[in-house]
C-alpha cells in the first residue's frame, strides 16, 4: 500500500534566474529604450510552478539543475524562502546557472532572451526517485525528452499522476516525435502556438483531440486573453472558460506556469477537472497583475512601483 504523499506537486524542469526590465516600449534596431524598473529573481518553469503551488498553500518540490555560482545561490535562497522541497536539486560544477533576460513593455508584452545553462544538463540518472514517489502529481516542463520520459515513467510506475508542458522549443518537434513521452503522461498543457506546433491544427479543439489520441486523459490549451480549453476524456465535450478580467496587465511572464500550478493543486486536493480549470484561470489572472514570474496579487508583493 502506498504511503500518503508529502507533496501535492513536484515540478521537474528548468531552474533559471530572470533578469526583468520594464520599459516604455520596445526599441527599434540601433535605438535605445529607457529602463523604468529592473529586478532579478529565480525563474524557469519548474521554479515558477513549485513556488506558485507553495504560495497557494500547497506543498511543493522541485527537480532541476543549477550551476555552482551566484545565480545558483539566488535560486536556492528563493526556493528556501518559499519552503519548496529541494531534495531533487542538482549542482553542475563548471557550468553556469541558466538565465533569461525578460523585457516587458507598458502593455505587459514581453521579449525574452534565454540561456539554458546547467538546466538542460539534468540527465535521467540524476532524477531523485525518492522525491518523485513522494508526490501526488509530477509536473514536467520544457525539459529534454530523455529526462522527461524517465521522470514520467518513474512516476507512472508508482501510480502518480503526470502532467507535461512542452514549451515552445520541444513543441517544434511535433507530437509524433514526442509520442513516447505523450503516451506516459496524464495531462498536457499547451498554449495555442504550442498546440499548433505539436499537431499542425490551428483549431484548439482539433489540436486537443489529436493530442489526446496519444494517451493523455486531459489536454488543456491555454488561450491567453481568450481563456482556456479543457479536453477531458471523461466529459461529453470540451469545456471552454474565458479569462478572468483584470484591472491592469503588468507582466505576462509565467502566466502559463501560474495556470498549471492552480490547476494541479486543485486537482491534487480532489477537484474535478472543470473546477481545476477555473482555479488555473484565477491563478493566471493574479499573476499577470504582478511584476515577476511567480508573484501573485494578494498573496505576495507584486514588485511594482507606482
């Protein structure tokens, strides 16, 4: 008999540092834009989801790889601050911690320059099976396929629910090349562009249907301002819910991760998939009103100057 897990959600993927800058507008080539505000903090999908789950009152952990450097220390400090279980964190000697330069304009639109660094060096043999077995849900995001497949299979062997968010880079490989991974996950999160890249279908409903054929029980297509579409094999038809209205969009970075955190924590606590969909949209709305990849309005300071 399986012991009651200690973690609601374990996030497996990238741990990076985000250097965030707010500007009036994006400059043209050879032009300069004034930086209105600058800050840096831990980021990457695995970090974002694990911290968001913790902010929402859940128990979370992370499996990721960082460098033995100042940015790596920043990541560790922020995870500790938010009480994220770091048993699965690995250190790469001689490799730098990955980072992203995130530029945000007045309308909340972003331009991102990314360096993955040590995060993509996490190999299948470095996965902590003990912490995987200690979770209700294992969420894998934007990580190299071989390590992702091993994490999914390890979780599945222990009867643990597995979710997956491909990210843009992996989505370009297409669903057929990722079939062995898709067949080992229960839930897929993809935004509209990723869903099209994976399936070739422009229609989110059609894209969700195609992805579901590879095995996942639940497929969620995140539609940004258009809300989200839920395809659940236990439901008669897909369910669409609109995005929650917000007073002001500050920063959309990490909105998809916030959605996943809300959705998965709700599911781990016994919600239906439709209830989880609502919670995901609610959490994403809290995120986009704050500066930073894992800050939630009303839960943690937004880091926004007047």
